C-alpha cells in the first residue's frame, strides 16, 4: 500500500461536511484507505487538532462533537509520534516556509515517508516548494 499524509483540514471533512468544500475528494481518500488502496498517515496530533476544530465548529452541538470524537479511532489512520527528529525537521520547515509547527509536522512526515501531503489548507500550503508533492483539494 502506498502511503499519503493527510492533514486535519482533510480529515475534518470526513466528520462534518457543513460549510466544507471538496468533501467528495476527502471521502474518496477515506474510501481508498478502507479498501486497502492507500495507507493514510498523519502525526499523532491529528486527533487533537480534529477535536479542537470540531469543538469550534458552529455547525455541531456539544453532543455531536462528543460522539464524533469517540469514533475517531474507527478511521484507522496511521498516527505516528512526534519524535525529537520529527520535531527538529518540522521546526526547520516551519522556519523555512513560515508555517505553524503543527502544519510543519504534517509536511515533515510526508517528507520522511517520501509521499504526498494532501491538504485543503491553501493558506498554509499553496506556495510551498518542497521535495514532496503537496496536493490541494
């Protein structure tokens, strides 16, 4: 299976489509993962970022957020730890590309795995020149 790194902006679309664009593309990635065609990977912070985004969504009630968070493990995204080496790499990328350390962790993982980073975060990733493909959905 070929890996791809997905960031929180993509994974959020699996959980809440209200007000979101490119939901079909995000769900197609999830289907490919569930069918064994792709391996979705992310830094371990994915669930924390998703929980925060869900909590701040104006479209979801607290009960809906709790239910969604309880089911996050069901998506079986390969979550990888933020090791010292990954954090150093992410910090270098953050400085080089003016990214938050959170966004840079996703890019660092994609570079480490030598695979695409798939994101809907145009503000952070639209103009970045990097070793790996950044796919904007």
